[in-house]
């Protein structure tokens, strides 16, 4: 490829250097006969044929040093050290000297100090120096000569005594260029002559490895070492091309035609000064026409010409202060300033040279944001031209910086679904896709019906390689009808709920769904059955019920390896995981038969099941009884329910069970639960409600011992029942009388409610009560008589004691039980007290505190018997003189003379008892 095929740009601005403080053209070098140039460390260094060295600083002030007596021929300024190596002559003839200057140390005149002077000749044959090179480590320096010799100096370049030199190479052709390259621990020296290119490894002790790289050389100043952008290759220029060399051989070749005069390397550019193809006549200098040279700056990496312009008689090109400086005709100094990157890019954009712009931006370490903007502009350009395939390539490069919606909208509007798919794939590959992007990509696949790409996107990636949102992918596949893909993702990524949604709602394969659930972890299986159990019971009742039985007893996933019943791994006990059956009852809402089967299984294997399980099962049984047409089957089912209620292990709630039995009119259950709850009055009320007279009496007999008031309630019931029988009343009255539950007057008033009751019904009861009263009065009289006799006897004994001497032998106080001490108090009853104890306990001074309670009871009894006797006499007197004896009896009953019992009325009786005696008397008169 010739340079003519490379695009040309004007990326540099050329101007004559001006002195900054005067704005005048810099012309201080016009009188110098310049022989060589170098640069570095903030200055341009120029040698001339008078032996001087001129230092030009940033303000273009010139400082001159007289370095040699005759001429200065070569200069080399190190970049990492402020050391200048110069070669020149102090004597007439060929006697080149090497002088090393320390630019950091100045003498009294302000000139740098010369630290070393050494004669530069190969052997004993004086010959002109052709080129010079110094390694940055200051341990290697080589001098090339016109006779083809190369002298290597090893050791400290700045000190004579620490340096040794020897001839490294000899050839019949002049040495035209040399350069050092650091390659790891090895130091490579490139040497170019007029007819060869060589490389030496000079870091090997006492032995250099020589490598012939090419049998063609170059002219003086036509070689240079590139920088890292071109891997520090050695470049030589010949009329036909420019050649690149590595230590082991020749590399690339660029056909830049034209006779090369000079070459240098600036940043990533190769700067070549060549002869103009055709001489341009100019004003003569010293009677000779002035020759024009062409200065060309090549961007080797990006393959374009950054600048090209003719300049008159170029002396040298140096790089300093970030720019190129060219010393040309009449010793004028030209400044070539590179345009900034954005300006160069704008020039490329105007010409739609986006590829070149991208390459240029990368080579100049453009930031990511700037590169993305170029990619976007390039993509927009291609899109506008209709080149959608290449446009999407550029847009893909913007991922991570450019908002994806910018690209997506373009291709959605253009209906370029294939290109959009490619962009979305790239988004996912880079892990920058959102749920919406995943949805859009999968929709693209499904619309294209590209099952192959869909399979590749979904089914070929491991969990670590997945670059999309799994749930979003499942949703899209499900919506698009790709159920297999949705199931694959759900199963692979343990999205159990989504797997079952697809399996149950879309595919409707209930058997597979149940099989899948049976392989899940206990907690996952439990949660899923709660969510989807109702549907499964409706569609696959048998399998679902069996799974629930297992889940609520001793669940183990189907795919779990079998181990010992008590262990998981043969060593540690396995904890039993059981779901609560209560939480699954609701899912059988449409299948009571399976619910019954499930609950029966639970109470069989787990008798301690919750009350809700038992209550629900009882309700199911009761429901079956209600709807059973066959009397025999109905009886069997009722016995089954009653058996469950009577089972002591059944953990049902009694109140709830009672409500259920009442709702379903299951009398056997109601009566049993009443009895179990000791609600005897409710049992009695139940029989009363159903007019079961015999059962009423039987209930009172059965439970009357625990709750005697049942007989009273029975009396109230029979008293208001018109068709009651004497048999029932007789039994009730007998028990009331026997247990003394009601005063007789209350019995009479209660029976007065019944219009059909006769006096004969209660005649026996009243006569018996009167007989008992008479017997009691007679007994009281006997007791009074006996008490009086005992009292008379006791008084006689007291009098006898008063007249007889009494010896008190009690030694302890009857109150505190401590030994008696004077003063003390003694009683005839043989009780003795300390004086202070008696005063503390005695109510009066005449009675013994210990005997006082017993004596008081005796006196009260005597008083009571005397009052009773008076009342007895009064009653018999009124009864004998009264015209209506029954009224007298009733009055005494009313006053509570015969009995103090209180009647507790039945809360369920609808008729209140009579409140007055008049109604009872009227009733008895009618009878």
C-alpha cells in the first residue's frame, strides 16, 4: 500500500516560532552553521561547526556553550537523566572526542560541568563519527563510525574510570543509525549500515548475540525507534518503503515512496523528511537555487497522513514541549502544533469517516463517553443510509452508556425485528438488560417463530450464565404459548409456583403437577398445596387427597434417598415434618366425600388432632344423616356420630358440637352433650319441650342427687300442664317432701295453677306434713322436759359443791398453758387462770371463759324450746276454734313455721307462681 492510497488530513498547524515576550519572529539561529540537533528535558539543543552548543528554552532564549575548539558533530540528550552527550573535535584532523555534560551541575560561568572526555576512535585508526546512541540506564553508549566500526562503552557513561569500551562490530559500510531497546532484562542494540540491519544483545556478559535482520540498510538519519504503540520497533526508510524490525527479524513494510532524508518518531506518528519529487525554483542562495523538502507525518496505526507540507531545506526535526519543531531554510524554526482530538474528529465527521474517527479516538485514549458518542453518530449515519445491519453493530458498542431505548425505538418503528433481536441479545450478554428488554427479546423470538434461537437463549445456559430475568422470561413464554420453555425455566430455577401455574392453568396436566409437588421440600410443598390445593382437589381428588394425607403425617420428598426410619443419614434423628390438616380443610369445599376421607384418616393416625378436625368431621356426619333417606342407614350413621361423641380421645369442642347437633336436630347427640357438660336443667327442659313426662321424672331421678332443684322445676312444669297425671305429681311431691325442697305453702300455691288438680292430689302430702309437725312438737316437748330435769339436777350439784370443800389441783393456766402463779382465778369446773389471762379472755367475772360457749348453747336451746311450746299451744288452740281449719294451716305455712326452704322457680316456666294466699284458698274451696 503506497502512501498515496492513505487519506490526507491537515491535523497540524504550522507557524514560525515567535519570541513570547516580544511577539517577534525567532531568528537567533540564522547566523549559526548548524551541524546537529537534539532535544529533551525542556530545551532544544543545537550544535554548530564552530564547536558551540546552543540551548533554547521554552521562552526561546538562547544560551551558548563553547564545547569544542573546532566543531560539534553529534548531540544526544537523555530523556530520563539531565545528561548531554556530545561528540566534536578540538584539534585539526580526525580526532573526535566524546564529552559528557551534567546539566544539573553548573560551573562559575553558569555552564554545565563536563564529567567525562574520551577519545572516540575504533582502535588506532582515526575515522569520522557517523552516529551516537546512549541507553537511559547510563551503562551503555555506542559510537558508530564512517568506516563501519561500532565501539561499545560499558559502565558508567559519565565516569571514565567506571567504563570500558571495545569494538562491537565492524563492516565495510558506514554505520548510519543505532538505537537501544529494553526487552525484559535484555538490552537490544539495533545497528543500521548502508547495506545491513543488525541486532545485538549487549546485556550478556562478555558475549553479544548478533542477529542479521536484513541485507539492506539505509542512509544516515533515516532510522528511528518507535514507541510502545508500535512495540518499540526499529524503523528504517529507503527510497521504496519504510521497514519495521523486531530483534528476531523484519516485520511489516509500508510503501512510502520517495528519497528519505530524515526520520523521527513523535508520539504515535512517523515523521519523514523527503526530497520533493520535482524541484521548485526559488530565489537563489549563494548562486544556487534553494531546494524544497516534503515533511510528512504518518499515523501508522490508523493508516492516514496527518500532515504533509513542503519546507525549504530541512536541517533537522526535534520533539519538545509536546510539539514538533522543524529547523529549515535560513535556520528558521517552525512549530507544528497538533490539533486537539475533538477538532480532528469533527473534521472526520464532516467527511463521514467514522471508522477512521473511531480508530483515531482509540489511539489517543479517548474517554468512553467520547467513543460511545462516535459509535452513536456512526450508527445514526448508517441507519440513515439504510445500512441497518452495520448500524446495529455500532449501536451494540454503545451499550452501557447510551440509553437502550434510543436504539430500540428506531428499530421498532422501522419494523427491523431481526436487527432489534441482535441488539437485545447483546444487551443480555453484557448483563444490562431489564425485565422489559427480556420481554421484548422473547417476543421477538416468538414473533419470528425462531424456536432455535429461543432454545439457545433459554435452554443452553447454566445458572451462572443466565443473563436475563427468569420470571419475566417465564411470563413471556407462557403468554406466547411456549409452555415447554416456561416449564423448563421454572423447574431449573426452582420457580415452583410458576411451574404449577403453567402445568395447572395452561397444560392442565394435574398428574405431573402432583408428581412435581411430591418432590419438593416440605415447606415448599405445604405452601403450594395451600395455594393450588382447591384446584387439584377438584380435578384430581384421589391423588391430591393421598398427597395431603402424607403431607399431614410424615412427609418425605419422593426423590429423597431412602434411609433409616429414624434418621436422614443413618446417624442423626430425622425430625418429623407435618402440616396442620386444619389449614387444608377449606380446599375440599366442593368435595365433602374426600374431605371426610381425609379427616377420618387424620383422626385414625393422629387421635390427638385439633378440635377443628373433629368438629368438621362431626358436621359432615350430621349432614349425611340429615340427607339419608333410609331409616336403617340413618340409624347406623347416628350411632357412628354418637360413638365419636362418646369417644374420650375425640378432641372436639363440646360447645361447637352441641350447636351442630342442635342445628341438625340430632337429639341423641344433644342429650349426650348436655349430660357430658352437666347441663341437667337443659336435659329436663328438652324433655319438657317434647312432653316426655316419663323422661322428665327419670331425669330428676338420675340427676336429682347432684341437682335437687330439678324436682322443683318438674313440679312447676306439671303444675301448669293440664293433662298431667297423678302418678307424676305424686312422685314429684314425694321427692320434694323427702328432700325438703319447698315449703308446703309454695307447693300448695304452685298446684293452684292447675285448674284440673284436686285436693285429693295433695291431701296425703299435707296430712303427712302435719303429722311430721306434730311428731316434731312432741319430740320437742320431750326434750324440754328432759332438759329441765337435767337442769334441776345440775343446780342441785352446784349447791352441793358450794357447801363442800373444793380442792383445786390444776397446775397450769387453761388459757396460756403455762404454770400457774399468784394471783390466779379458779372455777368449780376445774378450770384455772392467771389473773391477767382471765381479764383478757373473760366476757364477765362470773363465768368460766372455756365453758361459756357450751353453757350459752344450752341456754339458747331451752329458750327456743319454750318458745316452740308456746307456738305449738297457740297453733292447736286456733285450729280447734277455727271454722276453716285449712285456712289456719295455710296461714302457718305461709309464715314459714313448718319449713324455711326457699323455692327456686324454673327459668323456663312460662307461668309465674301465685303471689297470694287468697288464690290458694279459693282453689281449695272449689275442690
